[in-house]
């Protein structure tokens, strides 16, 4: 049986390397997905996640509610992503978006019409650009709701906002995306 977040937090605060390793194993993939979706750059996302784990290692003893370890970790990643996004605004660089290769149910590339494949790729790129144009809080909430399938309550815990704030951000994100992708209807 795996230890709870509260037990891990207490063990990490006491300097237990094995507990920290369990936390990294348990949370790396979802944290990386969040950071990657927010930043659109794998290297930046990996750096943010690594920095978050370093912060937890150094400051686990300061955690007031050990059961909230995972929520705290997601908040650290979220805040770090927002810092990276703000820094990018001053650098005026565009993220590099890649279109994932399409696969059939059998795992092989589909024998699709090239025109349909090109249209699908263009649609994905337009969606990615529309997401990049959203304010970071709206983009984050949209990704957590639509991609990760989290409830308003779960999203609120991760982003540090109430359910009503989450509903408002998600509504504004959906309206902005619908407007940006109007040509695809």
C-alpha cells in the first residue's frame, strides 16, 4: 500500500530520500502534462517541474497541511509556469507548436486523404495558437477541464480559486476559443 500524501510530506520534511522518490514517481507525469500544456515547450516544462520538486524538498517542513502536498506541488508548478510566460512576453518569442502524428486504432499511421490530414493539422495548429492567445489563468482552467477532465472543485484547488471563479474563467476561455475558431465550424 502506498503512503498518503500526508505521510510522504512528513517523511520528506524529515529528509527521507525514498519518500521524495515516491513523490517524484507519483506526480512527475501529471505535473509535466500541466506545465507542457501551459508552456508549449518541453524543455521549459521539464525545468519548471524540476524546480517544483526542488522547492518541495527544501520547504516540505513549512507545509502547514501535509495532506495538501499534491495540491501545493501543482500550485508551485502553476506559479512557475506563469513566471515563465511573463518572461516570454518581454522576450517576444513564439512557442514552437508541433502537431502530433495521427495514429489509427491499430497504432499505424492511417491511410487518410492528404487533404483531410492537412485540414486536421491546420485545425490543431489553430487551436494551439488560440490557446496560446488566452490569458494564462483561462488557458490553465480550460486545459484542466477539457483535457484532464477535472471538476470545478478540483480545478479550484489546483489553481487556488473558488468554483465560481473557475466557472467564470472557463466560460471566458470557451467564448474566446469559439470566437477564434469560428472559421472551423
